[in-house]
């Protein structure tokens, strides 16, 4: 948990700039939405802060124009007028240029199509990869619950060993994915957001493989800061 907090601080603590209208156009549609407030947000000092907002009336289309100097994970926050429905969030990897987001009211936050971002395309691939590990993990959890109900100590031990092995495999898969995408800002982001508690040697390995441009990016600098914090903490 402490490493995750440090990773978030590293991601947000490098620099924070206020965005004005500029070089990035984000167009989209939320099918089935007739009324609500849509906010464009980013993480700043471990908190979500709003960059822009708009009201949606009748038409489900929306558009934001912001200044974005490099690829960064942003969030669409959908707020409802009633006091019961919780705010929903849709994260996406934005890049300078024109992006298009298509989703629905029902699937907002987990079922969407984002075009115009290379990092988002690769992030989608990563999520499919991780989904397979999550499915296996869920199956093992269910099997462990059954073993506990049957008071089968040997089976519980065996399943726990399988879960530990699966966790290591997931970590290594993330490292390999970052290695294969070293020219994208997604690579250092995954190391920080997905596996901050992995041995720091893996962070160091990926950092050394990053292209000069990515090393100098927001997430590249954040990864370097996080590694230095980890090394200092063991001295």
C-alpha cells in the first residue's frame, strides 16, 4: 500500500500545469444519456481535479478542447442530477490531436471505444491480457472458498501456492508488456499504476529501456522518482 501511495505521488508530483483550450480535441457520444454533467478530469496531487465541464441536455454528444503537451491518462466523470446515483468514471489515455470516445449510459466506465490514441490502443491490449489473469485468479478464489468450507487444509495450501505463482506470472507479464512498448508513455505508467510493489530491479530494467523521449515524459520522470524513493527507503 505504501509503495502504491508513493507511485501515485511520483506520477502527480513531477509537475502540474493548468490546461487551457488548445491542441487536443476530445469528441464523444454517450448513447442513452439525456441529462447530466460531464467533467474532464486528471489526477493532481493524488486527487482528481477538473479541467473542464459541460452540461448535457437531450443530445448525447460532447466535446472538450484542451492543451495537452504529451500523452496522459484523463478521466470523464459523469455526474447525475439526483442525489442517489453515484458519479461514474471513464479513464482513457489521451494524446495531443483528435480523440473520439463512444460509450453508453449503461456501459459508461467499462464498455467504450476510444480512437485517436496509440497509448489507448495498447492499453486495451494490456487489459485483455490482464483479464485472462483475473479470470484465473477468480477461479482459484472460488476453489479456495470451497476448500475452506470442506476444511481441506492440503487443498487450501495447494491453491494458495497456485495463486502466488499466478501473481508472479501477472507481474512478469506486465513487465514484458512494458518492455515491448518502451516507446509509449504507457510503459512507465503501467509499472507505476499496476505493479508498484514489484522488486525495484524490474522498474530499473524498464526505465533503462525507455526511449529518451519517454524517459523525459511525465510518467518517465515519475518512474525515475519512484525508483529513487524506493532505493532511498532501503538504505
